[in-house]
């Protein structure tokens, strides 16, 4: 397929916008902001006619950044999964209306009486984009590959639900011990470590998408080019210019192709939110981010779409580096930062301020929400913060606090928040903090390798249970990225995983959260909203609180 005319317009406009910004001395910061911009309705039809001059419905979506990887166990971030979720598909997919799993690659499944064994029956009309059938062997290979320590997946812990997977990943077991087996071409049997009543939702997550076994074994670089990428979702990867755009087109061999309305999605990689907003105003992008300095102006606009999102903005301490080996110093920093001011005056998107760690709105089996039952565990308290800092410095024998550097990935919103945090710590603790920014891939590697002392972070929930948050900070979990380890916390999480009684399981998880907050491993800031501005002709884009953007049902009217 030829590159769409709209893509050519985007490239031209980017150059023009860069020249304009340089001439005006504009903002040098760039963004991976997940919010969207506003536009002029009068020009919408002209834009669509030009974009669709060959009769195609191509939706233009600003992805913000280049995907880290389109290999499911590797690209463990929203930049990657916003694409992967539309070019691949797992055993289940979340429904259009509610975040509950429905049949996808599996047309049905059975669960044993003890809740440990799931038998998935794959549909006969499930095909890879190379024309070959999707098989149970592909899933067996993929689930074991996720757990394989040689894969080095940052999402490997999502395989731990499967019996034997954690031991294999930690080098204490073998691949043969991972209890997933293709009984025949279309029958997959998965045995769990413990009964998990939300396992059907877990297998809808991108981390557990299948990969085409033969392709992966033959080419380590298979996921980085449209010529070699093999998917099984509603769309196929057709074109890819790194750091510019990625075009996916409708997969006519997809089992549910009749449901797919779009002819394609063009993901453009425009980091700077102001540039992206100009493209949106020029009707050259259908969905993009709101510049952080315009959020208050645009949040209530007629083209603003706000979706609830199980996700958090927070900061991590590296407990292996001074001065954050000290719990009271960490507590002092956490209590000295006013997240409500950040939401009110910087993000301006009405995000709920975090009063704990776990997402507030999970349904509690006793009724109400998780936070209503557990209560608030964290608050801004500058006076207590000063006392804690003095206590921590005395414990460590500090006359002067060691130098502190706060790191964040390049983004105009992150930069503004970092400046506000810097000022709050100076005002409330008289602590000077140096700021440094890094490009996303560099930043992520450094954080994973515990090279950052104190850093910006975020997490997006993938399934509808508090455990999605809590297991991230168990000892050795690749999502931990703090060096923190606590035996009591690990045991509470382990006990919760094994507990069949729902109310008791939630109490164990609540106690684990209390331990986590008391140890001040992070600075809680705010829970996410997914805030976007979409052109009026865009319909039926789905964003679940615990899922990623869905274009399977989307349309351009």
C-alpha cells in the first residue's frame, strides 16, 4: 500500500512546525503525553476526503513515541501495546462494552472443579497474517518463552500464574516444568499455580499474546519490520518508518473481520504535544495529545474524551543508593510533595490524587470499592516531612544530605512536574534536587538497571484486580526497579495469591499495601484518567480501565 496522503502532509507539517517553534523560541521539551488536542470542525470533511482519496478509511493516531518493540514479551509499555493490541490477539479479548473477557483466539474453554486447569479450544478460523493457522503449539511456545529467562522479558512475572513458570524464570526449574501443553493443534491446557478466578482476563493481556513459533525461531529481528512481522489480530503491519509512522491495514483473514470498519490506522510518532496539537488543528491527525499548558482550557471541550484508567503516576526511590536507603528520608520526600497542587495547576485533568498505591476503584467483595474498604494510607504533610527528614539524617549520621538527582523521561509535562517537585522539596524540606531528563528507551534501561537514584515512573493496570499492582514490588520482580525487598510483604502477596476466599484475599492484599506504603518505596502522585480529544467523525474507539486502546470496533463517519 502506498503511504497515505495524510502521512505525507504530516511529514511536511512537522518540518513547518519545527521551523515555527524555532523562530518563536518555543518549548524545547518533548512529550509522550496520552492526552489529546482540539480541532476545527469546519475542515473535517476536507481532511477526510484527502486522507481517503483512494477510498480507504485510515484513522491517524498520534502514538507519541516509537514502540519499544512489537515482540509481546519485550515491548512492555503503552507505546508498544497500543499497536500490538490491534495487530495481535490473545486467547480472549475484552468486550467492547465492558472490561470483561470474551472469546477471541479461543472460541470457548473449560475450567476444572478445583479452578487449576484451563482447557482452551482454539477456533478453526484463526490464522496468522502469513496465512498459516494459529495453533495451540504457538501458545505453548509463547507462554514458555515469556517465562524463559533467556527472553529477559520485563513482563515475565505475568507468566507466574502458570505452574512452574516462576521457577523456570528464576533458574530453579526447566521449560518442561511449565504446565502449559498443546494437547493437539487446537486444544491448549494450562495448569495454574493457584486458582485464579480472573485468569480469562490475564490471557487477554498483550504480554500473553501468541507469536508465530517458526518465525521467531528463524529470525531474532522478526518484530522490527513489516516484511517479517507476523500477527493474528484485526490489522496487519504494512509500513514502518522508524520514529515517523507505522501503518497497519485491515486483516481480511482475521476471524472477525466483518466487525472491523477501518481500512487502517496510521500511528504517527510525534513526541512534542504542541506540534501534535497543531497537526490536530490542521485536521492532519484524528487523535492526539493535549499540550500540558492547555489542559485546563481543553479538558471540558466538546471534542474531549475522558476515560477512566487503572494507572498511576508516581516516583521511585532506589533504596540501594544514598540517602534513600533510609526509610524516614524516603517518607519525608513522599510527604513533602503536594500531589493535589500538581493535579490542580499542572495536569489540570481532574485526576484523583493517590492516597495509597493500589488503584482505588477495584470492586471489593464486601461491597463498595477497594479504597472505601481499606482507607487512606498516604497524605501530604510538610510538617511531619521535616521531622522525618531530621530523624532520618540523624539515623544516618548526616550533617548534610547527599546530593539528590531526580530523573525523568523527556516529556514537556514530566518536565513541568519535575520542576514543581524540585520547588516543593526546596520549600518544604530545604533540599536541593538536580533534575535530569533522558529519552524514553535510555531512561527505561537505566531505571531497570537501578542506575537512577530517584526517578519518575508510571504503571498501567492490565487486569481487574489489586494483585496487578501488588506483585510488581515483590523481591526480584522486574517491575520493582527500586532494589527494595521485604519478607513480610512478599509473604502477604504469596498468601493472597493462594487464598481462595475473596474477602480474606482482599484483606491480605490490603495488609500488603499498608506494609508497602509504610516503607515509603514510592512517592504516590495521582491516578490516571485517559484524556483524549478526538475528531467528531471518530466513533467507537474503546479504552477500558484495564486495557489498551482498541480500534477493532472504531470507525470514521
